[in-house]
């Protein structure tokens, strides 16, 4: 990982921004679950693309290796922070329910980042 501190900070924001948005539109989840379930992957995608672009502007080689590491790091950050809130925190959700309801959405993160890195020129 070329910029570990930056990667951790960006990974935190990739989790935080969708969390804040989900929290702010939580009434939609209760009133119109399909709409909520459509909004959140779009939010995760946009945030991932924005922060991946910020991060990879500084990277000049080994894009694929860096992309795999960053994609997996941001995935782990998002799941770990969520699990703290959803399993032990106020939500009290089982691990299986969490993965089925939220966790699988985070696979968008490494998919986008690794795909993005494959499109970069090799040096």
C-alpha cells in the first residue's frame, strides 16, 4: 500500500458518508424498502468512485496490486465498522442477517476499485 494513512482515512469516509445518508433517509427504509435498497448501492458506488479517484491520482505504478489491497481494505473497514453498530450496537442484527441485508452491498467497493485499476496504463 503506497499511502496507508490516506487509504485508511478514505476508507473511513467510504463507510461514513453512506452511513450518514442511510441514517438520514431511514424513514424511507421503513416506508419504501425497495427505494431505500436502490438508493444505497448507488450512494456506495458514487462515494467509492470519488475516493478511488482521489487516492489513485497519487499512484503511478502497480495499479492492480494497489487496487486489490485498497479495495479489500475499504471493504473490511466498512464491514467492521458496520458490525460494531449492527451486531453489538443499537441495531442488534445477527451476522447472517447483516450480510444478507447490508454486507453484500459492500462488494461493490473492491469491484469498482479493481476494475478501475485494470483500466490504468501499466508502467
